[in-house]
């Protein structure tokens, strides 16, 4: 049975709004027997004018919500939850319609729908979709046993600060192969958020970047990149070891994510003490 839902949007969440989302998320996690973390941070979003939060209501009851993660200029990741009591009534469809309309108006050309590999209801909805098709999977790994960090006199690391932003900006743009991503990362670090960046030097020359995010009860390593001319000499491996040690200093679980098509990075992370704890599947829709 189809049912009309009203959809509202928000640029940020109040304390009560965040709690409402968490309560609905917990109801979904219990029903679906999943434990995918709910990420509500928006500090890496490229577009600040596009509302990242969408709420579906039946009268005054929150039936579902959708979150847009937009770290790139023409692409947005979609994460959505519908309360078990409201499933099969068009809630997800209503949320997506509202989000897609705004995305189209603002130049977003592609949506990536995320769903836990263990979530049967979410997998069923997306696999039945005529528009979205499976693209790839992403593995979340957690540090189980850190490998000893061994100093190398040719390699050094430096935290990103106001004083070395230009060095970071140029190195990150090339290492990550995206100036836009580098700018988003830099702004998030300098805004006083729980994110830190590091520059890796090879014989005194900037050769790579990597980042740590301490939030939601985890220390996440992300955005690791090495300049093309310095790849293949062990700088990435040394960076993983160093960042694992830095992140572990937070006292929180250390996690990292890797795409299924990046088997080389996956093998490195496994070798240096990480184990797979969760898999997210991505379905793509062109707008």
C-alpha cells in the first residue's frame, strides 16, 4: 500500500533532532540485525548549500530519514533508513525523490546508494530498483594488532598546520588526484573539527598525505595518497604503520576503509594488523 509522506530538510541537526535519528537508526539496526555505524558528520561535504538531512513524516511521526555525504563535486553518497513500522509504503521513495530533485538543481550528476551487505531489506529494495545498479563494495577494517613502527631516516612526518597549508595543498592535490578533495580536507582540518592531517616527506621532499578523524567513538584513518613518482618504494606501507600508531594514541578503535577493487591496499592493511569487520555495498544511479 502506498502512503503519502511529507519530507522536510535541514542543514544541521539539533540535539533533539540527532537523538530522533539515532533512535530510528537503532530500531532499524535491531530489526535488520546490522551494526553499521551511523555517520552524521557533514564537515567533508563539498556543497554546503545542499541540505544533507532529509526527514519523512507521517503526520508528526518520523518514518524515515536520508543523509547525503558529498565529498566530491558531482557525486553524492546516499544513506537512508525507514522505520520497520513504515516499510513498504513508499517512505524511501519519497525521501529519494526529494533528495534527487535538490541534487539535480545543484549539479550533482551521480548518486551512490550505500547499504550494509548483511541488510536483507535494504539489499532487496536496491536490487529491485530499475535505476540503481551494483557498483562496488567497501570494506571497513579495524586494527587488531598494530605492527611495530620502525624509524627510517629517509622518511619523516609533519602534522598539517596553518604554517604548512600550501605544502599540504599542493601535495594533497597531486597525491589524491583531486584538488577539490584536497581543499575540502584542508578546510575540515582547519575549522577546529576532530580531523588531523599529516604530510609524509621522502628525503625532505613532500611525498604524500594522510588523515585521521576522531569521532563517533572511532579513530578513522582516511585519505592516504602518495605522489606517483614516489610510489612503489614503501612510503604507503610506512604511512600505514605511522598513522596506526598515531590513531591508536586516541584510545579508541582504529578503523580504515578500502574499496573492493583496491586489492593492493586491502592486502597491505591486512598485513599490518587490520581485520574486516563490516562490508558496505554501493549501488549507482546517474541523474
